[in-house]
């Protein structure tokens, strides 16, 4: 499939210290599956 993957971890404290914000929502699907949804300008900063 030749997909490029980018992974990183940044604390929400660091994002908010740069005057950005990020919000996370979780949706629990059946069979122990949980999806995370992210929104706000903090994703662009990261």
C-alpha cells in the first residue's frame, strides 16, 4: 500500500502553553473498540 505514517506525542499542556487548544472526544463502539476524534487549532500547531 506504500503509506507514509507520522506518529508523535505532545502533551496538551504544551499545546495550550502556545496559546492553542485541542479537544478530544471518544466514541465507544461494540467489542471493546474506542475511536478518538480531535478538533481545534492545536492539531495544526503540533
